[in-house]
């Protein structure tokens, strides 16, 4: 068996399918409609299914790229909070869970990334959630990160934009995760008190303690199509009321209909929409008019009259 | 008939024995009186021992005890001239939130509380203490009223959490809670929050971003119920006891974490064993917390509150 797998199989593979030309991740399947999508095309389409328009979850780096002008931005290092203040353990120790996730997603990383740059020429600080990091859950690191983002926005006199994608509070940080609700609310207030715009772009999912704090306090609230947004989880509600939930319940469009969201914006239009809104909020006067200098003959004619 | 919790069974047995003996004696048989006295002192000893080393899960049970005093009991005992005020001015009146104007030891205050209700009819009327968006919007409205007239705000928190239902979501439960927290943080008057029973998640937080947060000795305050936490992290609600320990939801742990400012000691055997004693102690604790804040100006009060929340998480257990 060893000889077969270690020696013969690679030889056969080398002849039959030269590995360089056929990477196995050429195709992705849309989780909504099942359509097979060519990977490169999907990337070019910002991870939106071309068949059904489903917006897939994307990581923080890709998200930042599509929001800033020319995809250019500078990430900032976030404060390092106390690790595992509760010494929490469920079936596994929280510190071990954290280490495992950080091994996959980068040392010292957590569920938030913050960057600054320009959007439509206006200074902007963007904080985006990393859903792949423990469901984007909010603990001390996220709270401190949002505070850092707010302070950077105030310092740079920039607009602050937050893109939540989170199941809610991080249970493993117990009460301290709950305390991120007032702490992030304070962050938002610092931006607002400085007279700067605070814009929220709700992405899938935004629920629990995240939705019930900074995510619902935007001067303007946009949402990605189809995003699940709500306070209580659908399963909890179903168990409480013991009936089926209405079609489209807790989706972005449902929130739009119920007056909780200003606008549902497709991912491809997000940058331009943000640029327009921030531009109108921050540059209130019409651009200076360009008056052509009178030509020499005109000037002479004026002299004579 | 007193309601005994499962870990109080030895007490329940002694209690019924004492009752029985009393029933027999009637006349004044000395031997029986001695026996009653002996049993009573034994019961007292067991009660003392049990309540000295309560586990987190036992505290959860006490915090939810059906005979534990509720917000309305505190209002009745501690607030004179209570004048309930209703409605959010947008949709309706949510009876899960009781609130209004009143006097606390002479001072005009706005008092707000989540009310669970004492009997079945009251529980239904108050939706078991689980508020809907209109409830949190009423909180915000009454806080703004307090702010306008310079009245301190006293909140009494006792809720399993915000109501999880279709209408609540449709009317913006998340936004209502967020605005309520924002309302607490904006206040230019003192806000004293007291967790009297269950401090359940965002629904509790909405009333608890205070200058001083007090907690009754056997009350609990948590980001999620132990049952909910267990069903997610252990994949079985049966691990609720383990979750209760892990979440550090007791007043004693929360004081160490700097999340609350003070513990109000309960009478021996819990608040439900002597409501009047509990009221007095709670009133004294609120009074003591309120006095130093009364002399502070609005800006300083707001800054003190913000600084307190921003400093949280610096120390662990």
C-alpha cells in the first residue's frame, strides 16, 4: 500500500493530470441556488451569485478592498485585551479555542479588522467583522477595536463605517461580552459628538448583542441584500411562539419594509453609494464654479464701451 | 405553603415536621415546645450552611424563585407618591416595564423596572417580565423626562430577557434596546441600576448602564441564560449547571470583575424569606449610592458613567 500510494500514484498523477494546470478549487457552489460558479468569475463578481444574486459572506480583507477607493487602505493594529478573563471552559477551554482559531486566521487576530483610507475622496475609517472568527462574536477585542476605530475617525476627522457580520456576543467572555453593548455605544457617540458621519452596513448575519447596540445606531443604515438581521434567533422565536415564521422574516428587505433600514444596497454598488452619501454629508457646498477668463478681444471690447 | 427549591429539601422536611408538631401541641405541652425549638434551631443551622456555599446554579434558582420580591414590591415599599406613566408614544404600552414618577426618601425620581408578575394573571399581564420594543422606547422616553427635569433615575432589573417574538422583531427590538442603552449613557442625571433577580442579557442591559450598578446577593446577571448557553456550547440544555458556573453570573464574581459596584446583602435564606428586610437593605444601598452623585454636575455624571464602562475588562478573575 505504501509503495502504491507513495510512489506509483504520484507518478500516474504526474502523467495523467499535471497538478499546476488543474487546481481543485475551480468551481464554487452557490449555497442559495446550488448553481456551480467558476471561481475566478465569482471573485470578479464580488462573491455574488450571477444566477440568483445571493451575496455570499466574504472575509474582512476582501470587504475592505471593495469599500475603499481603488481598493487601497491601511490596516491598523488593534489593542490586545486581557485574554480569557473568566477562565471559561465548556467542552473545551476558551483559550484553546482562541489559539486554534488564531492559528488559522493569524496570530493575535480576532473578529474585527479596522482600516483607514478614502471613499469617494473623503477620509474614512472602516471596521469590518470577520465572521469566520468564532462567528464574528463580540468580546473585549471587538469592543476595544471599535473604540480604537472611533478614536481614529475622530483624530482623522473621518467618517466611520462599520460592517457587522456577527451572531452576537461571545458567550465565552460572559458578562464582559454583554458590557461591549454600552462600550461600543460609547464609541459611536464619540464619533457623533465630533460631528462625523457614522454609517452601518449590515451584512449577513447581524443578530443578538451586536444588533442591539452599535449596529442599530447608525446615522444611516444600509444593508446587503438577503442579510439576516434581528435580535432574537429564528429558532428561539419559533420555540417561543410555536408557529412557522413568515416568509423572508428578519431579512434585509423585511427590515427595509419595517422601517429599520434606509436602503438595501447590492455589493457592487456599495462603494459608490457610500461615496455619494459621505460626500453629501461632508461637502455641503457646491463645488467652486470654474469661471473662464475673458479672452483678449473680449477684454478690449469691454474697454472700448 | 412555602415554595422550597430542590436543594432546600432537608429544610422542607424539617419545616413540615415543625408544622406537624405545632398542630399536635396546641395546648402547651412542654416537651413538644422543646422539640419544636430544637428543630427550629436545626433548621436555622441548615439554612445558614446551605446559603453560605450556594453554587451558581442554586443562585439561578433563587434569583428565579416565584416568591422573590418583584419590581412592583420594591416600588411599593421604597417609593412614595408613585405615579405610573404609560406608553412609548409610538405604538403602545408595554406592561413588562413599570415606570413613573415618585419620591425616594423625599427626592423626586423617575423609577423604571421590569416586572415579572406575582401570580398567573399578573405574569400574563406583564408578559413574564419580557419587554417588547415599545417597552424599551418607554424607558427611553421616561429617561428623557428625568433628564429634562434633573431627576435621578432608579431602575430595578428582573427579566429573563427581551421578548423573542415576531411582532417584537418587526417593530425593531434590536434598535429599541440599542436606543435604551444609548439613553442610559446620555443621561445628565444619576442613574442607579439594581439587579433584584434575573439580569437577562440585552433586555437587562437596556436599563443597567448606570453610574452605580447594585446587585442583590443572590441575583444573577448574564449575557445568556445558562440553559441557552448550554444548548449552544454543550449542545444540551441539561448542562445548564455547568454553564451557570462557567458564565460567572453571580454577584460575587461580577463584583470581582468590576462589572457591578456593590452587593446588597439578602436576609438569611434569600430575599423571599423576608421581603421587608430586603426592601430596607436595598433602599439603604440605593440611598448610599445616590447621595454622592447628587452633588455632581451633568457632564461629570455622564463622564463617570462612560469611564466606568470603558474601564471594564481590565481585570479578570
